[in-house]
């Protein structure tokens, strides 16, 4: 009996050791840099506007940077809070689809996001890279995450695609703020980040990784385009010539509607798709540093 108990303790010691070690490594600083892209009404696909990845325009990929703090509750469950800064953009010049190219709208916007997320490890992160439970060597930590946050955006555009960038929200380009019309949209929206991440240990403290995420928002105005065209002369009378231009800079070079010389961009015609809110994508290469409690600072061994 004594021999069996002794043997069982020997088998459990590695797991017990890990159970103590991960508690010393709950806290982690994370920084990242990578790419961003936009999914909204202004995309570049050579087709009538569609939703989600079908309308992505890779040439509009821009940058983003981020920093955050991670705390582990269990070997599998963590929470991370972070700040993200990036840029998104879209342009009708990048599509040959006639009605979208004729619309001649473009935008770019800096975005500032503050968010928190819960992370669940599909493959646990282990000290010295050992996947103890399966008794195999697999040092990559793979996790899924979802969360909640807030994003500030401020879409801007240019006259004839050149010159200074002008903020669009104050101009009420779809009639916002005019008598009897809806108010101007908020430049802050709730955002839901959902994605997958990978981490690889360089040492017990330093890790490198990669995260891919979709950020679902609750605004359809990140590109200043959502609903129908409004009388651009009325917009210009209220907000000035820049507002009149950005409400409808179309070329009018395509067949007119029988009752309106402005054709596709006549008041009441579709300017965007108000049934789908905007989203954006972040891809981040990350470096993380564990704030280890105690003196364990040895290099990872495989």
C-alpha cells in the first residue's frame, strides 16, 4: 500500500508543481502591432455592396497598435483589458461596379478602442512549454476570446479625392440635424471583439503571439454612410458648400430615373445599407511579459 501511494505522489508532483507555478504568473503585460481593415458600406469589391468578407478590400488595409494587461483566473481562463489605436478607410474609386463607382464617396478614420475580453485556452499554457495533461510537447497556447468595449471614430473625406481631410459628422450628409430629420450620429459606439489567439514561450516570462479578431460595432456610420440620399441643396443651405458636396459628389454619368435628373443619387434613393452595422478587423503580432511572483525566471526548456 505504501509503495502504491508513493508511486502516485511521484506521478502527481509535476502537475502539483505546475498548479503552484501558474499562480505565480497570473499577471501579464501585452503590447501588439498589426493590420486593420474595414467592413461597411464603402468597400472596394467589384459588385453591388455585400456584407462581411465578400466586400473586403485588401488594398485598404491599414495599421493598428495596442497595449493591454492580462490576468489569469485559472490555467484555462483569463481576462484582458486593452487600448487600441488604428485607422480604417474605404473608397468607391476602388470598385468598377457602376453604381458604387458613380457614388464617388470615400472616407478614412482614426479609431480609439478601449475594451475588455475573456479568453479561454483550448490548449493550456504551461511552464517550460510542457503540455502536462497529455504528456506531450506542445508549447503553443491557443485560446478563443470575446469581450465588450467602446470605440471612438471620426470619418473624414476630401473634395474630389484631394486636398485636406474634412470631418463629415458635423455636415449632416444624410440630412441629420435638419428640421424633422434624425439627429447627428454619435462618434462613439459599443464594440464586441471576437477572435482567436496563439502564444509561444520564448522564456518563462517572454512570449510572442498572434491574434486575429472581428470587432462588431453598433454603428452604421463609421464611414458616414448608412441610409438614403437627402436633398443636397437643403443640406448645403443649412451647413454650407462642403456639406452639399459630400452629401452627393456623384458624377451623374449613368441613366437617369424618369422623374429625377439625379438618377441613382436622387433624394430617397439608397446611399448605403442601413440594415447592417459596420465592423472592422484587427490582426496583431504580440509580445507579452509575465510579472512573475517569486524567483522562478529560468529559460524555457523543451
